[in-house]
């Protein structure tokens, strides 16, 4: 009993050190538990992947070759380390011949993919920006390269599209997400997803430029500008995005006026006006992994929808505009145009921003379209918009939906 009393007195007289010790012990214990669960997950995944690697392949062909486009500076330079630790071992154990190509600068992924040859699948190891560049390079080619499967390893800071394919989180959940993404590539299940083609509307004097392609969204306005500044509030840790709305909701430097005009055509189930028939194309991949059986479809190119080319015009006034692909199965392919409110008070802006961070949707009017011409009002300051988390100068653009144009590896039970 005397020892217990003495111990209690020691704790009371050194309470600061005691609290620090308890916190350190708890942190160390949680990290050890997390590491244990990660090791269990990786051990099970390696065992499953090795079963594919031990499978026999015909003598007349080589192992399946895949090319990984790795952005080594993604997610504050953590992407390369996580790829080598959690993804690359699984791909090698599955018997794949893995060629890793690291991007050297912004836009380099486009250049790599445009000139890439000798591969049977392309894997994007990075965030939304790397994925957008890869898709742009893929769809700019004049051959059938877009029919190669595209894998997504969500290793960036922002993984909007990757998270929609493979939901994840932090710690153990993040590792599980990377394992699911890697195993989807190994198992070879594929699905087709929509993309957007973005072309600038030029004057007669301007030089034509090549189109940009996106998989997720185009964002323009005060909410986009606010989230673009979140890194300034790093000292708030995991609450920095919430702090960003608190500290910027009253500033005039945000794009509070992104008004303009849109001309759009309605969604179409598919007809001769808007469908280009996909050519038949087969790679050696289909001889190694199971593929999703093709569903017999009627030739919609011979059908005509009279409303497909009907153009409507809308003048809007708003401080928030978002254009995103819907990418839902068993629905008419469409691009959703979300137009927010014209004005927010400070409290309304902060409240709406926090709701969006909690994934509660946004307060906006939605218009489904197939093609869209966006003519923004002339901005006073140098406004920027984001295309799949990459910044571009605000200009008039034409946006076209490309239904089922990208073939992606996915996990079937997620019903994406």
C-alpha cells in the first residue's frame, strides 16, 4: 500500500511529465496496432497475388507488360514510397512485367503517354492531376491506345476519381484502398467510364490548341478559390480545410462573380449524331486474366434522336459553378452542371463550405447536358478554374461528353 501511495504522489508532483508519458504511450500503442493490421493485410494480399503469379501461361507469349506512370512528388513526396511499399510488390508477385516511368515535371505524363509503346495496360500512380494528364495523353493519340485498360492507384493528395473506384481513408484504410486498387489490376476486371473533352473557343486571331480531357470535374468560383488556399493553414492540421473557410469567407479576393452564359444540348441515350462506333480491339491481357463479358448491344449509330442537336441558352449569375461527369450505370450518360447561389453571407458561406467537406452535397441547381459551351463574364481579376484539380486560366470553352471512352480496372462488388 505504501508503494501505491508513493507512486500516486510521484504522479501528482510530476503531472506534466505523467500526461506527456501517457500521450506518448497511447500514440506508440496505436501506431504499433496500426502497423500490425497493415502487416496482416499485406501478408494476405501477397498470398493472393502470388496465386496469379504461379498460374501457367502459354509458352509462346511473354508475361503481361504494364507501364506505371508514377508521380514521385504527389502527396508531399509520399507517393513513391507508398507505391514501392504497398503496390509494386503485389504487381510483381502476380507475375506482371512492371515498367515504372516517373514524371519529371508538370505535364510530363501527357508527353509520356502520347509516345508510349510496347505495353498492354497503363497504371496511374498519383492523384487527380496525374490521372487527368494521363487520360489527356491517351485520348490525344490517333491509334487504339484508349482501348488499353487503365489502372488507378490513388496515391495523390486529392484522389476524387480514385476514391470513387476504391473508397479509402487514413492509416489502415488507406493501405486497404491501395491493396484493392492493385488487386483490381491483377484480377483484370474492367469497366467503361465517361470523360469530358474540353476545347477552348477561339477568336479568328488565336492559334488553335489541343483539347484537354477530364474524368471528374471542372470547378470555378469562390468555393474553389477557398480550398485552393488550404495549404496556407497547415498549422491547423486535419482541420485546415475548415479553417480555410473561416479565414477566407469575408475576402474580396475570391471569385464572387463567375456569371456568364451557357449553351447546351440535352443528354442523349445514343444516336448517329453523337456516337462513334468503337473498333474491335483485343490485347494479350484477355488471355491471362478474366475479363468482363461484353453485353450485346444494338447499333445505335443508325438511330437518330431529333432532340440531340437542340441547343438551349441560359444566362446565369452565381459565385459557384461546377461541371462534373455523372458516371452512373444504367442511366443516360450526362454531364451535370451545378450552379450555386448568387450571393452568400459570411455565415452561410462557412456553413455551406463545411457541409461540402462533410460530403453532404451542395446547394446548387443541376442541369444535365451532353455538350456545353461556357462563356464566362469578363473577370476583373485573374480568375482561375480547376480541371481535375489542375488550375487553368478562365476562358470560353466547349465541353463535350465522351460516353464510355476509358476502360478502367475496378472492383466489381463495389457496383461503381
